[in-house]
């Protein structure tokens, strides 16, 4: 698992219907509006069973749509990753009100 500072929700990926951005995909598919279009994407490595089933090796995730369920020691020691997570999970009062 890693943070990709080179991609954001405006980045595109290939679907069976052609290229689309993460912003467009989540809006059209789930009616979810991604608020921060400049946030770096999270990368998750597929499990071996998912690869055998034809899944992608790396999956890009939009941080504001993710919930942290646990961190490894290696993740906790990565200052850049912890800073990126903190920027998106700790909201100041103004941003918290914006999200309501």
C-alpha cells in the first residue's frame, strides 16, 4: 500500500466503455461527488487470489472515500503517508461544516 502523489481523482483510467476519470466514474456510477480533486491517490496491491481471478495488480483509491481500519508498523513510520492521511482525516471546523 502506498500514496501516489502523481495521480489524483482527475486522473483517468480505462474501463470497458473507454477512458474516464475517478471523479466522473464515482459521480455516474454511485452519485458521489468527490470534493477534493487534488488529493493524492492511495494505491492498494491486489491479493494473489484476486490476481488469479483476473484483477489488477494495483488499485487506485480516492482517500476521501476510504476508511482506515488498521495500519502496519511500516505505514506508521512513513511520515509522508501519515501526513497525507492526516490531511484528509482531520478536518478543521470549517471543512467539517462544508461536508455536512
